[in-house]
């Protein structure tokens, strides 16, 4: 994998992750508090998307396994050198906790604390494995401290470069219509022709290039031919291969992991081998489209490895706001 390193505002990356899960936390009445130490540089040089993804996965877990709040995020400098800074981030919850004998395996792919947790809360356990790999990619580490029934603290340290670039001036924007993004290449995966047409019209109006696929299987064949997409925008409910399975398969191939039986049974082994060779080594931005905003689909999206989600019917403002969180501004 290669990092997409650039100067970014650290606080904005943390706040963007909190905004993404705000619907989930509000649904359960959980407050999220962010505390960034004044000694942390306002701007650092690094991969903001992967940094955000780690926090997003940990927050999603904290919300899923908590019935009472608050959830806290702390950010402090761990070690400052002449050209780099180690940043220590902790995500602290008051949830169900983790058994002591399960902590050593919790960052392994497909690891759940036990079968009863899996039955009650769902998920594959892939999110923490992704966090570990992303931390290692940024020359960092991740660890956990937990006490059953009292809560869990996930702590990770990542290395950023120091930058002399100053904070960008905040612009006063009258509306979302004035926020322009750089044109990007988007793979739109949607089985409903009317939805595909409407999304294509909106996206192409902003000069984005849109390639369509009618389900997950067709999307995989598109990726085999050419995987140079900045964004995969995928419906979750589709025939043959749904958005959850599509995302899990892409994540497994990106990380060189073996597929679980439920996913591998849906595809030919030769196709999976070709996909693993094609997709390995780069994290692709995947945003889900779901019609069930309040019925647990958000958690399923994050468990599958999706970066964000949109709720249907998708309106122009919602789409613009979500894309603005992840795509570069013009």
C-alpha cells in the first residue's frame, strides 16, 4: 500500500469521523466528546483519509457495544522530533468490555470476542484488523485496555510529518452549491435503472466521470478491467452480489486476506484469484447507499468495511455533503 500524504488540519479529520457516525450515536443517546491537546500541531503532513478511517472504525465499535455514554476521543503528542510527530489517539467507551483472554486476538481478521457477541451485535471483526494494518502502514501501533462491564479504551499511535504550511483561511460559503470538488472517476453500483440515471445526472453535472454496474458481480468485472476509481458508490441491496459482500471481498483482496466461506461461495475461485492480484495494496474509497437509515444498516455498512454511507432517497445536498468529506476540493 502507498500513503497519500499531504498537509491537512488534524482536528477537521477527527471531527469528520465524528460527523459520519453522528446518526448512530444520536440514535442510542450517546454523546461523543473530543479533546485535542493544545500542543498537537494544527496541521500535519500525512494520509488524512486513512487516519480518519481508523477513528471511524473505532468509533463505530464503541457505539455498537455501548448502551451508555459518553464516548471520548483524546489526541495528544506522543513524541515530537525535528521533522515528525507521533500522535497518540484514544477512543474511550463505557460499553460491555472485552474478556481478558480475548484481547490478544482482537486485532485478527474475523475475530469476535465470542459467539454470543457475534449473535447479538453482528459483524465479522474485520474492522479492527483494518485498523491494525492502517496503523502499521503509518509506522504506528494500536493497543487495547478493557474491563468487562466497565468499558474499553483503544489507543493508537501514528507518525505524521511536521509542516510549515499555515492553516487555510476559512471561506464563507453561501450554500453547498458553491462548494466545488475536483472531478473524479466514480464506479456507480446500483441495480435500479432510475436511481442510476438520477445519480449519473447529478454527478456528471459536477464533471465527474461515472462508470455504471448493475450489481456487485458486474462491478468486480469492471474493476478487473480498470480499477482506477477515486470512489465506489454502491447500493447495499442488489441481486447476485450485494453491496456488503462486494465491499468485504474488495477489502479482503486489498489486504491479501483469505475470504470467508459465505463470500467465497458466491464467486468462482479463478475470479477471486484475479481480483486479489488486481486489488491488492490500495485502500479504495467505498460509500454505501442504504434505504434503512434507522434499522441497523449503518452498523452493517461499517462492519463490511465501507467508509461512509448515504441514506435513500438521496438528495443533492446529502450527496454533496458526503462527497465533500472525502474528495479533494477544486
